[in-house]
C-alpha cells in the first residue's frame, strides 16, 4: 500500500487503485455494510453526524500516524460514505495544509472498500488527486468509481469536469464555499 506522509511530495508517488485483499474479507464487508446509511432512516441526521465525526477521527489518525490500523473505524467511514451528505462533508474536509494526508487516506480507503462501496471513496480520492495536479490519476480513480457504480452521479460529473480541463484550484474555491453549508446541514447550526 502506498501512502504519502504530510511532509512528502505526493506528486512523485505512484498509486495503484487495485483492490487489496481486505476489500473481499467477509468480516470487513459485513462491518462496512453495518454502517450503511439508509436515506429513509428516521435517524438520518444522527447517522450523518456520526459519519462526519468518523471522518474527523480517521483524519486525525492519519495526521498523527500516517495510516490507520483500526478496521472498525475504516469500515465505519466507508459505510457512512454511502450517504451523499457525509460524502460531501468529506469532499470539503481537507485544506491545502493537509491535502497530502487526505490524499493518502482516501487512496487507502479506495483500495480497501468492498464492491458497491468504492464509488464515493474513489470520487474523493479523484477530486484530491485532481486538486493536487494529477489529472491522469484523477481520471483513473473516476473510472474505478464508475466501474463500481456506472450511474454514480458525482463520478459522472467529475469525469466531465476533469476532461473539460477545469482549473484544479477551482476545487479549493468550491470547497471553501460549499463546506460550511454542508456542515450547517449535517450539524443543523
């Protein structure tokens, strides 16, 4: 597994997007499925808050250790990303200073995510790869997302944006504008 520590130059890392063995482990798949968010749940907002908090916990692990060995936390985040609000929270949760940490984190989750849970994580990784200036890697991640779910709307949108040559720095501006609204929606502040 290739990771990139916060002080590393992530442009020189070669990322594989192939799934690793954990992605097919029955216990891990069941754990991920246990955190799936049903959009009709009467506790939807609580599950969304839980997902956002799990992302923060995972990012702290990555910032402190450069990785995460807590399979329950990894399953928790992957499962909760099944919710669009949680995914959109994750999309804006990094900044310029911790981009490499989040890039490594989303890469790791992309290669361990079970089938039917890859698309959201691959889209997150793709958006950061693109923002980091690696449009080829971003497109490969989008293709990985679409292979998992051909109708995943964010993957379809991002593929169009990447192929159109949208400036990577535009993602920073979009993130700065949208993230506070997503936070307010999830935490209803």
